[in-house]
C-alpha cells in the first residue's frame, strides 16, 4: 500500500527514495494453492455482484478500452496542476465533484480507505455517515496552501473491492470558490482507457507523476484485501508512501479517473506493500516496482442530489455495510 506516513524517520527515508523509479519486473506464477487462495479471497470479498457478472464487466471494460484507446489518445492534453488537491496529515487527496453535484452542495474530499484517521478498515468493513472533524490543506495551482477545509462526516469508506474514503465538508463548492478561488476536480463517470496519459497528483508531497494507464487488473490482492478491476501504471509513475489517495487525472480530459493506492515494493507475492495480480483463471503475476490505482467511475452511480451517498441507487455496485 502507498501507506500513510508515520514519524519523521519514515518521511526522511521516503524523501531520499523519491527519485528512484520502479523496475517493472514481472514474474508469472502458475496456478497453485496460493493462487487458488487468492481467487477464493477475491470471491469472498465480493459485496454485490456475482463472479460471472464481474468477469463479463471486466471483459467489456477492456474491450471498451481497446476500441477507444486510439481515439482518446488524439485528445488535446489538459493542463494538470495542484489546484483542488489536498494534503492530509498522512496522505494525499482531492476536492471532487460528481456529475450530479451542484454549486451549493457540501464539498466532498476523496482519499483512500486506508488513510482513515481511525485506521484501515478490515475486509468486508464499510463505513457510512460516520462523524468526523478531520481537516485538509487545500492547495492552489502552485501547491501553496490556501485554506484549511474541515469534514463533518465520513460519507463512505471501505477497503473492500476498492480503497476509498469520501468526506463531506462543512463548506459548499460555491463557498470554496468564492473564498479561495479554487474549483473542485471533476470525477469522470466513464471507465478509464488503456494507454491514456495520466497524472498522479500528490498534495502531500506536492509532486506530480506522469505516465500512462498500462492496463487493468481483474483482481489485485494485498495481504487480506482484494480489489476489483484496478488500474496499473506504466513504470514512470513510481509513487511512494504519502501519495496514497492522490487523484489520478486523465491528461486528455482533466477529469479524475482513479485514486492512487498501492505498489509492489520488494517483489513479494500478495503481501502487505506487495500486491499481486490475479487473473480470471487464478494465475498470479507479481510486478516488482509497479504501482496501481482504484477506478472511481462507479462512485458516480452511488451519489444522489445533495452529494449524498446512496448505496441503493440503480447501478451502484459499491460494497454495502
């Protein structure tokens, strides 16, 4: 996991290693007991969609990616900077708005589930409408802090199937724009496309990583957690601890398509800080030095008017409590 930072020593070590790129070494492992266990773990964490439906959706998503990759690549690149990103005490994040959001809705801050102030949610655990007073440093385009935003609650948080937390703020988008001149980042409602140029924007480190979406992972397993249809980066996005929760921005559209969350640090298989890829047949692949994000397009189907998370909405596939 691109885990939260704890202690000055950790911060110093990470700063020293911030310019070291991942190697991108891949090791394929034939299906065996470990792979079967990984597949079983993935099935066990499924909250709302059957395995056959998931597989079909995954294949469809990749077919979509292959069909539209070349067209998407021809788009005019958007300028990507730090405006709308936030720094947490231990992670990165972003002020986001959904396609259904209005200017007078309370703002939403998005980061990883494993960045929760209460600790990492266990497999199968989902939090909704939990009080919170967490604060966030809002950044401008040059990564200068322009405001401190405050949450009123955790609207949604989980590490099952995905790795996300949504905080509701005590200020609206209109108030933030009027007071600080900052617009929220727009969350895309479309599945990301393989080959697309992307930017991973870390408010914690005030650093932007540039690479491409390398492809999609049927199941990504790390320790006790399993995530579905994860986005894999090309090697130049060599993210580090503290980049957890960074928005992944499509450089062609300027919209958020995923949320940075993990990478394989030492080549171990399916362990903490060493996620492994598990395909539809249970085959495990380890890619040392490669990093990953969790797609966010599905969130749009789970938020109704007023920026309220509603897991009963049609098409909403986020895990339920």
